[in-house]
């Protein structure tokens, strides 16, 4: 082996400089969670960079938020595709063009095809407005009120083929009071979502959080089925909310 070959080999083996971790966010609406992620990024608390925001609804306000933050905003209307499979195929192509490390669903109101989920398994997170596994699906606040639950909240979870059924990473809890309505619950849950989603994204981008079939892992340790949980008291304190004394 000549000296030249040797130094070439060393050059080949040198690690690529690691660039910022890349995030693609999928939305359908207002994008208040997207805004929380943008704000975290601007304070260096996201652990990476949002490189594109994609919406299936061309009028989604979240696209404006992305644009204002200088992030590529892509409208990909599902109505222009004949089938769910055709749409998800197009979405995969647009996402992959941005070479993301993580795909973040932030109010993306679409049922995903198995092909789409499998493509990004282990690197796709969602936020859901309930303490999963309670209230998978829609109308979570109304169902919680009907059931007269005393505890409600939100969950960040890995996306799997089961709707709202993937391993839970992090939850924030809130104590439901007798005065709560769908609107007050929605506001309180949203505030908690904005608190925990950037944290979970940062954990993933820093390599602390991993998907496994048995559950989410944090620093190599399997988390309990409800993931980590921020209590009502801790969340209220973070949010500077008044805590009602019983
Ligand atoms: C949030 O409540 C989230 O839990 C659900 O969709 C809503 C999106 O709200 N998946 P926004 O568009 O982020 O304001």
C-alpha cells in the first residue's frame, strides 16, 4: 500500500461534518404547534432546523407562519389526487426532497397509508389532544367532558399504522374543573402542547429519544406506556396559570 493510497483511505474514513438536524413539519390548519416549534428554533431550543412546512390545505394559516419565518412553505392539496395512495406517494417525494431526520405532524388532518407510515417509521412524531391511550381519534375534549373525567391533557407519540396508537413519548396533564367547556379545555390543552412538543422534538434530534416496537426509549431506557408525564401542577407553573385549590 503506497503512502498516497493510505492517506486517501484516511480521508475516505473521516466522518462527514454533521450539519443541523433537518425537520419537515406537516400541517393542515392554524399551525399554533408549528409556531411553538419555530419559536423554540429561534431560541436555539429545537436541536435542529425546520427546513420545510407542507400543508394538504392550501389556505392553512400555518403556511403563512412558515413563510414569515423564512421557511419553505409547500401547499400540496390532497384534492388534486385521485386516491389516498397517490397523494401519499406525492407527499413522500416532496418530504424526501428535503432529506429530513424527523417528520413532525402538527395538526395534519389526514389518515396515513401504511406505505407512508412504514417509510418514516421511527422518525415521525405526532401530537394528540388527549392523554393516550384515552380518546384516540377526533372530538377529544367533548368526549372527555361527557365522561366527566377529572384529568385530561395531550400526548406526543411516535406514529405507527394504528391511528393515535404509536409509542407515547411525553404527556402533559391538566385537571378538569367543573367550569371547563370544550373551548377552555381546548385552550388549556393547546398551551400544554406548545410546551411539550418542542421538548420532545429536541430530545429526538439530540439522539436521546428512540422508537422501538416495545415502546419509546429515552437515553436507552424503555419508557412506561404513557411516556414521561408533566403533571398538572408542573405544567400550570410553567404556564403561569392559576391553580385552583379544591
Ligand atoms: C392540536 O390540538 C393537535 O393536538 C391536533 O391538532 C391540533 C393542531 O392545532 N393533532 P394547531 O394547528 O397546531 O394549532
